[in-house]
C-alpha cells in the first residue's frame, strides 16, 4: 500500500476509534455542545495529520450528526495544535486552511510542558488530545505534558490519548490517574496497523479521561 493510502486508512480507523469511545459519552457531548464553539487542543501534534479527522468527529458529536453550518459567522470547531518542532508545525500550517467548512485550525510552535505560559491558547478546552503520547521516551517530560494538558480542560472536558504500544499505554494510564485524571474508557484498536518494531502499531490503544472531581 502506498504511504498516502496508508495514512487515509489510519485516519479512517482513528475516526472509528474516536467515535467508539466518545459517541456514548454524555459528558463529552455536553462539553462539546455547551458553547457556540467546540475547542480542541492537540498537544504534541507533530505535523497534525489527524487535524481534519479529529475536528470532523468532534463537529459531528457537537452537532448530533447534523452537517456543520458552513455559513455561520464563527467556527463550530476550533482546533489548536502545538508541538515543539517548528518544521512539523509549519507543515501543519501549510496543509490545513485557517478556516474550512465551519472549522478553524491554528498551529503553534511551543513547549507543551509549559502550556500555562502560552496565554494565547486560552483555557477551557472541551477536548485535549495527545496522539501517540511518548511517555516511554521521557517520563518526566510527559508527566508535565499530561499535567499541563489536564489543566487546560474545561470542567466536563475530556483528555484523549492514543499509544503505540501496550506497556507505554499502561504506564501512561497509571501516570495520568496519579496526576488527577479519572479513566473513563480504554480501548484496544483491533485494526491497528503494525509498524516495523514488533509490538508497535498505529493508534494501538485509545483512552479517555476526565478530571477527578
Ligand atoms: C510520537 S510523536 C507523535 C506526533 C503526532 N502526535 C503523531 O501522532 O504523529 C511525539 C511528539 O511529541 C512532541 N514533543 C515532545 N516533547 C514535546 C514538548 N515538550 N512540547 C511539545 N511537543 C513535544 C514531538 O516533537 C513529537 O512530535
């Protein structure tokens, strides 16, 4: 399979996975529907391949599967992506229009261990997403990123992570719960695409948390 087709397949599977874990989550739906605009923060997003898929799914959840009103004055969904790598962020900025079909995208280069310092991001995100979190390769850094990500959540907001491999997912689940996250669901991706490293695959696991009340 060509790499472009592989990416499309990965996105189709990620879409299914997000719907599976969020579609019946009343709290997430309430958070997404609570204001005019649903706000998503995609942390450590790299080139943010998933920007469109993620904003599509959340727009559908916000609108109860009604089509997004593309003529409305403001965006129904605003996705902000942040990563420490400027080149990947520049790629994301090139790939996604600033405003498209009732969705707005913005991408920033920055250190996600210091989200509090990024005042331009604002607060109260409905969903904070971390695709392929990298806890295994820097536990201290990623504990800071998890902690900072959770602080950016609105009251009913959801922290959603995906992981490449089993042990990393298990350790991240423990860390996030230690840091004040309440696990709502964790799900294995039955269709996850295997990578060359044994045991590692695309969006192998997904988990959803809320802040402990
Ligand atoms: C495994 S990659 C995942 C990238 C992307 N989410 C994906 O799924 O393709 C981990 C990402 O974390 C980013 N990262 C690592 N430390 C970071 C930090 N302190 N602040 C922001 N991004 C960071 C890296 O630059 C990299 O893009």
